[in-house]
């Protein structure tokens, strides 16, 4: 009940309702690197993350190249798309750390949504947050160069407040460069060159395998400058 009450998915749900829902959940544990759910499994169970980070990815069926659509932490739930329509979603969920989840049959959660207006409101707000994240990703991929996408990724995850208290933790804090590259639709080699450039400018540094922002203002200026440059180039191509 404590974990549920701290999750945005159950915001505004009273203790009595949480007490009724809690017995339906089953605790699960997943080791780092393990696939938690494939598209079919996403349509069977809905999972609430208790501990660790989970990436939701989609892969190219030809070359298996992946892009990370969402990076989730404690308090998040998946798969939100299958929860809404009950259909398999062409994504996979994998553990970036040792992960603990609470799982409930999708049909049970959907019945709760039908009978609980506060739960519907909380889930709708959560869906809006996830929709905003995926539209931001789509816009970045279509309109921004790779350096801008990296700068924006670092800026979005600069908040390092405590999990399960209404604020996101720094979910990218110790991810390898291959994982960071998947978050911006690139590859490790390209991301390595970008990180090296930011290090030369003393914008970021690497300590103990972690990427640390040294100069937040300069990073913000770099992102804004790259965005303006990309915008000018796009307008120039359109006029041509």
C-alpha cells in the first residue's frame, strides 16, 4: 500500500481502496539485463516498479537496432498502451538494474479503471506524462541533431531528488554510452564523440563511469544554439 500510494498511478486513491487492490498484486524480482516482458506478456500483466530501472524498447526486425522509448523508475508502470487497449504492444521491457515489481493481471486493473473514477483520473494524468515524453522524443528525432538530443537528454534528467515522492530520480546516472545512445536514437560510437566534445568544453566529465554535468548553463546554451542552427538549416532547405 505504501508503494502504491507513492506512485503517480494511484495519486488520490484513498487507503480503503488501496487496501482492496493490494492483495491482487504479486511481487516479482528480475536480475539486471533480463527481459521482463515481451509484447504478448505486456498484454497479460501490468507491472508497477518498486525498485530499479526498466527500459521500454522497440527494435528494427531487420538489423535488431533498438531505440529506447521510455526509461522508467520506481513508481512507474508498464505497459501503459496495453493497459488502455488490451492489445499486445510491439515493445520489450528489460531490467537495467536488479528490478522488483508488483504485477497484477491486466484484466483486473482494467476492471478497477471501470469502477474507480479517482483511479481513471490518476491513470489519465500518467498517460499524459508518458505521451508528452514520447512526443518530445519524436520531435527531437525529427528536428534536432544528435548533439542537441544529447544535451536535452542530460537536461531532462538533471533532477536528482528522491524516488517515489512525486519527483523523478536521475535515471541516466550510470548508464553506459550504448544505453544513452539508444535514448537519443543514435549509436555508441557517435555518442562517444559527442561526450568527448562536451568534455573538451568542460561541460561534462566522467567520474567512476558516470557522466556528470559540470556547467549546466553552458549545456543549456549549447542545446539552444544547436536548436537554432538546426532550425535555420531546415528553413533554408525548405526555401530551396
